[in-house]
C-alpha cells in the first residue's frame, strides 16, 4: 500500500483525495496545510491534517508527497525544498520555466536520494506524451496544441495573486478558424495569438484600481502578454452564479507525410473534454505518484518528467495482466 501525503488542500488537493479512493493500492496518509489545521475539513475520516510548517517531521510516514500549490509561487519553492525529505510529484505548468524548475528540483532530489516528478497532469503531462509519440511517428510534419475552451487553473491563480483582486477566473478559448484549418490538414503557420484568446472574469476588491489590474493581467509575461486578452470586471454574486465550475480540455494534432515523395498525408488528433480540470489533473498526478514510488524502490533518484516514465509504471496491474488485456 502506497502512503500518500497531500500538500495544499484546495481544488487540486481535494481532487487528489478523491482519486486516491479509486486506487486500491494507494491510501491517504496525511494532509498538510498553511491554514489552521482545525479549519480544514477533508473528505476522508481518520486522516490527520497537519500544519505545513511541520511537514518534514512526517517524512517517515509518507511514501510520496503530492504538491497541490500553484505554479506561480508555490511549487517553484516547495518542490525543491520538499524533495529533500520526500519523493514528490507536482503539476507545475508554467511551460517556459520547466527547464529551470527541473534543474532546481533535480539538484535537491539527487542530494537526498529521492525521486521527484514535475509537471504531471494533462498539459504539461498527457498532452506532452502525445506530442512526443506523434512527432516520433511522423517526423516530417507539424505539431499543434489547442487548449480549451475551459478554465486554466494556473492562469486563474496568477490573476488572483494580483493586488486588489478578490477572485478571478480565466478561460482559454481556441480560435475556431485555426482549429478547423489544422483538422482539415491545411498545415497552417499560426502564431500564438492566432491560435487562442484568453478571457478573464475578475472580482475586484472595493476601491481597487481596475485599470491597473487590467494592465497587469494583459501584460503578464508567460501568461497573457502573447494573447488577445479580454478582462471583465463582475460582481461576486455573478462570479458565483456563472463561473463556479472548472471545465477544460483541448487538442493535440500532428500533421505529417509518408511515402517516397511525401504523397500520403496523415493527421493524428488527441483530445480531452473535462468536466473538472483539477479532478482530472489530480487523477493523472496520482498515477504518476505510483510510478515515482516504483522508481524509488528500484534505486532511482533525481528529477523526472512524464517523458521518463514507462507506461507500465503508471498502472496498478502487473506486466502479465497488461499484456493479456491491454496490448
């Protein structure tokens, strides 16, 4: 039985807790929070909730720690720190900073002899694997990734961290003309701005400078600066009524050619449609947590990504069962 700790009990943390209930070889061992532990009510009876400041004291009680904080400021600090004490998994999703994050986590994990896996989820994560497989199979071609329509947790978190923002949510929306052009095999050359637009719904604190907030959003590097971004300021009541869900999804395409003269064209399409972004992300993270524990038991250490994990390591079934039923 794999003992799992959860660091951070927001949408993703609750999703991890739910996912663990569907995996019979794993169990929740503890939840760590920056809030007063007595105020955090989890779904699993009998499981302790500890203050985050005491996390290192419980290193011998946990096989793998799943980090459920945000990518803007939490995981860049927490993952390398906690990799000193635990095997860890995070869902860091700031694509441009993944090489930097990997280097920091790798140094910490190798120093402690633990295994750390970063950027698990669906993108980065499952979409990343789809891109790798399809590019390897069709080396002559182009890869396109469309996100949405749906809520980006990382981008929404980045909005909420802006001074004067009480609540906020961001929707990533594919440009329909670009999506259909790719699907039909036209092989277009598309800029970032031509592929997606971003729509933000913000509840501002009373008296906050809305012009400054909007300016900080639309110019934010790695998040909004390269897109056509629209910011809507709405009431808290409208936010609760219209924007309580967290759906998401998207598409990965690889268009390519084969044959002596490239006469045969192919389109690979992989898509996801998700009712709950955090719950699906959590389910992916839990599967990769299983792989991390298996690698650790084999003597591995250091930082890994989804590219380093053999598919069989994700499954609770044996090699014999996988060959008999899935191959």
